């Protein structure tokens, strides 16, 4: 038990430090916005670029891990949209935003550091394979579905242009795309540039986790309790159960199963709120789901690590 706590608690304590600093007024929301801007726009894209550029694509991109993880993600998205529409009587645009919350696990800020602390940095190839297409898949699916819900008879070429612009202006997708370009072309990275990247990468996760605490303090849970419980249950329970079931069926390797399961069991990511905020839909549900899901993750991740061990 102590070993598991040693893995989980440092990650969540860093989030708690950010939350506490914002709560006490020691770290203003302007600072939080600046820190998250640095992390999400520069540091994390650098981390993803470097990881993808140096990844063994033939070894890492095995269909069983992607099939197991993204089958679960797609199922949660569909159930999130239909549940919001049928059970909670939300309009289609709200329903898509709520489905996106269930779809988008916090693969970078929670899944990556927890997997690394639990199983070592050599076990992260599966995480990076998932992360490499996480934003393109999640944002692509969310944006396409939302723009269809919002279209109301708009010309399809106009909808298509909005989808392409929204997807490929995302810094995470830019970092991933450049990483693939360097990997596939064999373009060498000068040692000086790699050293600078390494300095940026070391700051990425600590800065983002601390900033995440400040973001979570800003968006306190309120209202929509049943909707929040529903979407958090899809994210924390159904998604990893699907991954466990399908991963066993397709005979995932132990390392890939760990990466897929820990990523699937991670709480909804801050991108869930950013997506809801971008469209002005279900923002309260998104913010509260990220906060409550992140808090519950301490217990749920611990349970899954026990199962994996």
C-alpha cells in the first residue's frame, strides 16, 4: 500500500499545492492563466514533439492498444451524448459537450506521470502512442459532432473549414504533427536544440500539474449533480473496464495494458472544460466533472494499480 501511495500522492499533492496557493491568494488567477498558457502552448507540445520524434513507431503503434483504448473512449462519448440528451433532457449542443467530457481522459497531466512513477519511464511507449492521436481523435470527433449540431443548415464547406481550422490550430496537435514529421523523415535534431528541448520538457508536467490545481480552484462544483455523477462514472469506471475487457481479449502485453488502463482511468482532462468553454456549452458540468473526477482519481487509480499489481 505504501508503495502505491508513493506513486499516486506526489502527483495529486502537486495539484493540491496549486489549489491551495490559489485558495490562499498567494498565486493569482492571472498567474494561473499564464502558467497554464506556458504549459499547454509551449512546454507540453515540446514534450510531445520530442517523445514522438524519438518513438519507435513500428513497435509502439500496435493496433491492440489503440483498439482497446479508443473503443472505450468512443463508447463513453456516445453514451455521454445520449445520456445527456435522453436522461437529462439537454439540447444537442450541450449533449455533445457532455459527451466530450466522458471522452477526454487526462492522458498527459495524470496518465503520463502516474504511469511513469508506477512502472518507470521505459514503460511509457504505450502512453505516447495513445497521446499521439488523443488530441486529433478527441478534438476531431468533438468538433465535427458539435459543428454538425450547430450547423442548422449551414453549407457543408463552411462547416468543414471551421473543423479543419479548429483542429489544426491546437498547439498539442502542432507538436505531435512536427514530431511525426521529424520521425518519418529522419531529420536529425541538433544536440543544442535537443538540450534546450530537454530543459523545457522538465518543466512541462510540474508546471501543468501546479497550474491545474489553480484552474480547479476557479471552477468550484455547483449544480447538475446527477449529470456530473453520470459523466464521471463513464470516465472513471466504464472506460477502464472496457479497456481491461478488450485488452484481455486481444491479448495486450503487460506494458501496453498498464499504459492503456491507467490512461483510461484518468479523470476528465482540462481540455474537457476548454472545449465546453470554446462553445459556451455545459461549462459548469465540465468544470465540476474535472474537479470531482480529479479528486476521486486518488482512490480509483489506487484500485487499478492494485489490480495491475
